[in-house]
């Protein structure tokens, strides 16, 4: 008897041969991706939100870090008053319906995000010579993300107390592999060399990192101006 997800695990172990079959239709690929990824994303988001609410409650009941006042250029006494006036966190029950609506939208948004940025990276690397269009990138991303979502089952172990700390480095390496895995699908569906697809995901990560650094610098500047 074949396990329903066995094919996905085999694809993760042999990525170079994972996308040799004729591609499905775009609609079917997106449907299959959502059926696997959305439930896993809901579990992940729910557990993360619950832990974040608990952490916020402990943070609000404590004192602000000693370095924060100096970094913001604010008076320590005023900062303590502002810290104590932080609003209480909502209950998980009030947050859960939002997760049920936002997580599927987040999954589709992430799929579109990866398709746009990976397609751009492949274009910069000359991997679109077959001229198969952006639709093929959408299809490749849906196929790859369906398989990569199965790989995140192992990532759920990182949510467990204590075990998450032990597995931090292996899970980080797994995340890096799952990021690169999309490149195999991209290269196969666009008919270019595998290295171009893999490099496209690296270009995506580099561009994303530059944007994140710019945003952090701008936020830091605005916080200092507000203080």
C-alpha cells in the first residue's frame, strides 16, 4: 500500500528527478498545494499565535530592557509608564477566527510572492529563453510548495518545548533546503539548467534581505525621531 504523501517525500530526497512528468493544469496544482499546505499552516499559525500571546503577557508584566531607553533616547521613567500602559493581549478564542481567514490568504500570497521573485531571479540569470511565460512559474511554484509543505511536517517538531532548541540547527538547514527546492521545479518547467533555478531562489533571498534591511533601517530611524 502506498502512503498518500510518500511521493512528496521521495521528491524531497530526489529533487533532480521530481518534475520529469508532464505538468498538471495550473488549477489542479494550486488546489493540491492548498489541500496540503493550508492545514499545516493553520496548525503552525495557531501554535505560534498562542505562544506569542503568552510571551506578550509576560513581557507586559515585566520591565522594559535597560538598553531600550538609551537606544530610543527616551527618559527611563517615561518609558516604564508607557510600557505599563501597553494594551492587554486578546484571547486566543478571539484570534482564532482571524487565523481561519488570514492563513489561507497568506498561503496564496506567499505562493504569488515566490512566483514573482523567483521568476524575476530566473529572468536575471537568463533562464527564460524557452519563453514559457509567468504562468509556468506559477505552476512550478505550486508544485514545489505542495511538496515542500510536506517537508515542514518535520518543522512542527520545533514548536515542541525543549526539543525545538535541540533541533534548531537541523531545522534551519531544512528550511534552507526547502527554499532551494523550488529551484528544481522552476528549472524543470522552464526547460533550463537546474543551477539557474537554484540560483534564482538565491537571488530572491538576496533581494528580499536587502529590502528587509532597508525596512529595518527606516523603522529604526522613525522610532528615534518619534522618541
